[in-house]
């Protein structure tokens, strides 16, 4: 392990439902990596740190440029599980030259982060990972897309059980992202369009055969997939309701449906559908996505430490690696 990664990864919001699970996932992937749990409730943060081992806890103040940390305190990365409206966490990472990862920024509100990066482009690697479940839709999509010579359309559907929103911070993100912008961005026949009303709804078949009505949702998946493929139509739809598992009387699940249409390498045209189901809901999936991103940023897997730049997850993380990890951590993947 390099001297840089002997410093702890600071996980802000690491005592929350998903943040604490991400810390445990990172610990499972890298047993000796130091971790600092940051939050406002120091008692909760200490409890998570004690459970992890080789971890400590700090109180983080996002109103301050130094996050309330003493001058001599050193970290190896800053990982955000809360929306930082001040961007002080990003400024802190840039000032220290630390990898920075955020997962709570809607597509319609990326401007401040992009502007802050442009101000100091050579300071730190900035990973904008505000994709569905931290890359769990985009990366498998690109893995499955290798079956095609050319893609015409990508349709993604995410099903989130209404009992599986996560903690208070996740609920605030959901409220902000669904109510602040009345329109959703999608790529349609090669043109970017903001849609609302009837155009923003789409009916599709769920993993259990039910007919579901989704709502177009503005996440960074659409941007990433548009840059990484030649597809002319890309949209992401979201359903908040009863998951297929809970409908059967079991604990809630989370589900991702990926439909790809185009020309395959053998010259035939067709559509392929893949269904990804995790029986424990979205938290372990998001946690894994963040952990995989952190290990890549630090050079612990998949290549050397990432240099300064502005990144989307597919630029850094091998899709096949992500699919393998998802299956190792309980994701059931089937071709329908």
C-alpha cells in the first residue's frame, strides 16, 4: 500500500444507512485501508468506526472550508454521501489534492461542481458518480452493449421500493431531484430534449411480468452512455413503488432493467433485455458502486491512482469488473 493510501478515506455521511454500508463494503474489499467516518452526530460515527476496525470518527462541518478539521489532519480521499450545497467538501479535496466522489447531484444541478472543477482543473480527480446506484446501471449497460456492433437505443428502468429510500439524507435528495426540476433530460433520435407531462412517462414490463409506469429521471447515466456509445435514443425511467419481492410477501428488492436495441456483430438486428435484481434493496448496490469507485481512484484496483481530472464512472471503471463484483455481492443478473 502506498503512503498516500495509508491515510484514511473520509466518508462524509458514513454513519447513515448507505454510507455505513459503503464503509463496510470498502473494508471487505480492502481490509487494511484506514477509514474515517465523518458526520454531524459524532456518537453515531464513533459506533460505525468501532464496528469497522482500523477506523476513526470526526465531526464534519460543511459550512467551513476546512470542514472543521485541524490543519495537520490528512486523508487519502473525500467521499460524499450527503449533498453539499456549499461545495466546501470539493474545495477541501482540491486544496489537498485528494480524489473526490459525489453521488447526490442531479443532472440539472451539475453546474456548480463543473464550475468549481474548471476553476482548479489540475488540483484533484473529481468523480461525478451521481448515476443510478453509483454506476450499477451504466456499467452493466456498457458491458452488455459489447454484444452489439452498433446501438440504436438504450432504455434503462430502475425500480426502487418505497420502503427502500434510505435515510434522511437520501429522502432529501429524492425530494429535491424529483421536485426541483419539472422536466427530465433524454436523448431522442439524436437530439437532447427536456420532457415533461405525458412525454416523461413510459410503460414497461417489470421483472415479474407486471406492467409498470415509469417517470423519466435526470441522472448522469444518460450523459455517460451518450458519450460512450453511438445510441441515438437514451432514456432512464424510474418507478418508486412495490418491488417484485415485496409483492410476493418477501423483503423488498431493487431492480434494474436494461433494454438494448441495435445491430449485433453477426449482422442481425434485435433487442436484448437484461434484468438485475438485488434481494436486499438498493443500499448494498450503491455501497458497492462507491467502494469500487474509491478503490479505483486510489489505485487499489484496475490501474494506478487516478490523475487530476473530471470523470464519470465509465471512464475509470471496467464494466466487466463491475458486473463481476455486483454478482459477488448478491446481484442476480439474467438475460430475458
